[in-house]
């Protein structure tokens, strides 16, 4: 992975984290009200890790505050989000595609 791709990946992940906190939580879905990500309140800080990356695609995981791991597959301008069970099933599908090709 080149340094340029790595920086792009970090920006995408940060943009997603900011969106989740600022848009979803502030809409009242979690009862947090007008929560905004700040240095003072990092309790919802996600630990993220890039799993794999190509020039146009990115797979990464996030360790959520509730200790659940979520997986994210970015395909150009589309991001698909998976819970662990869904990710496992997706990997079976991907392996089947490889075997059938």
C-alpha cells in the first residue's frame, strides 16, 4: 500500500466516523441529542483498521463502543456496512466467486 493510498484511506474512515457521530447521533437515534465529536468527548471514538486496499476499493473494520466489530467495504462511491455475521457470509460468497471463476 502506498503512502498516498494510506492517507486516502484514513481520510475516508475519518469522514465516515464524523458522519456517524454528527449526523446519526444528533438526529436522536441514540438519545444523545446534539452530540458532536470533540476532543473533550471521545467516548464514541472508533478504533479502525484497514483490512485490504486497492487503488479504487477499500475494506476496513471498526471496533464499535459496544465492543462489536463492524466491517465496511468501499466500492468507489458506495460503502456497504456489515455486522460480523454478515461479513462472514460475504466472505463465503467471495470465496465461492473465486472458486467458480
